[in-house]
């Protein structure tokens, strides 16, 4: 019967959304949220919902949302809350009702966290663990410049990188307090290699 599913598969049936993993990654640009998010999605069968990727896709396909988001993104500033809600909330509700999700890039502000929490809570699909990927700018900036050379991201120039780090630092403390007060925050040191970060994170998740 058991075909060797990975650990952490949610059980079938009505308790699914109670047991599904609903994770949130919080971390500065360059902290490895994207990589970690993909690995979590593979390992635990949850959906990776990455706000930045979804937004960039909208910009590339020149959708209505994309046109409204492009200017802020090119400056490294946040796009409007309503735009982000429109894009991510429906996906969160659907994934939360099935195998669970790992969020990357949403919520990013206290307001987004409060609105997101109210809506997901009333649907029984709220975040069950918030993971801070913690690293200092002197680790992050070289990583981001390296990525800018290797990938063609519209928002990876040195000035925009600095702007994104500043925006992150301004927004993150209230966000961390929000999840800390809910007893949902864990911190992982993100300055090591992807493999080191992954080992630390697996240990935390598998002990819960
Ligand atoms: P980074 O974490 O490096 O800023 P992301 O890929 O998460 O990269 O986001 C890229 C850009 O998309 C941000 O600079 C911002 O303009 C926009 N964005 C992403 N997530 C949000 C969000 N939750 N709220 C507002 N804007 C967002």
C-alpha cells in the first residue's frame, strides 16, 4: 500500500488542512528563499508560492497586473498590496486546502501579514511555521551581484539591490514580531552553503 512516499505527506481525508505543512519563508534578497522554497516543495509535496516570481511572470507576459507592477519593481520598491493580494491569495487558499504551501515573498509587511492572516485563518489554512533565513549584507550583496551576472533579472542591478535590502530591513522587524507573538517563528542561519542551510532546516521541520 505504502509506495514509499516521502515523510511528511499529509494524510488523506478531512483533516488534511489541519496537518498539511503551511510554511512561510522570510529573508532578505539573496538569503536563498527561492532555492529553499523549491526544495521544500519537492521534499514535502507542498506548493511553492513565490510572490516575486509570480509578479515577474506577469510583467514578462505584459498582463494587466504586470503593467501595474512593473514600475515599482524596477525601482526595487514594493508593489501595491491590492495587486499582491489579487495574485497570491487565491493560490494560498487552494494550496492550503490540499497539500499545503511554502510562501516566499508574501507577506512582506505587517499589513500584508495581518490581512493574509485574517483571510487564511477564516479558511483554516493559515501559516503554521514562519522561517527566518538570516544573513548579513556582506554575505548577501556578493551573492546578489553574482546572480545578476548569471541571470537576466530586471531588478538585479547594484542600485536596485541596495534599495531592495533597505526595503526589506525597514519592513521586517514588525513582521518578525507578528509571527514571534504567535509562537510561529524559527530562525535559520542562511550564511552557509545551500546544503548547510538545508540540513539545519530539515532538522527543524522533521522535529515538528
Ligand atoms: P527580493 O526578495 O529579492 O526583493 P522578490 O523576487 O521576492 O525579490 O521580489 C521582487 C520584487 O517584487 C520586489 O522588489 C517587489 O517590487 C515585488 N514584490 C514581491 N513580493 C512582494 C510583496 N509581498 N508585496 C509587494 N511587492 C512585492
